[in-house]
């Protein structure tokens, strides 16, 4: 417990900001940096995620980014949240490693 001692640092910031375009609008995509000492399969999974996040199409399984519909955007705005796009990869896609199954 912090007990009012000020902010607690959880980890150093090690993200990369990429500018891309979604539906004709420029957006910022915050992505993890791929560490040189990360295990090979993990590095590969992150590289696939980075490509999918910036292009909208998974280079491994072909999954496509699905943008939130109007109702989802309105619900997010009402809750004070950002609407989230999602990509559902195939079960054998290289983006999924060690139990990481499901939507990203």
C-alpha cells in the first residue's frame, strides 16, 4: 500500500508511438518496444502485433481490424472511455504465444 507517499512507478516507460491512418484519419498507436533480449517467439509475436496495429491486417493469419460501431463509440464516450478496435486472430497465428488466445 502506498499510504500517501506519492506516485508509485510500476515500470519504466518503454513504448513506441507510431502514426498511421484509419478510415482516412491520422491516429497514434502506442506499441510496446521489442526488447533485444526477449525470447524469439515473443519477439515474433510482438512484431506481428505491431504490423497488425499499424496496417489493420495481420501478416500471419490475415485477420482484419474491426472498428467499433456507432453504439459502441457512444457507450465508450458516455463511460468516459476511448473506443477500442479489435482484431481476432486465427488459433494458430504467430501473434498468439503461450496461452494468449482470443481477441487482441
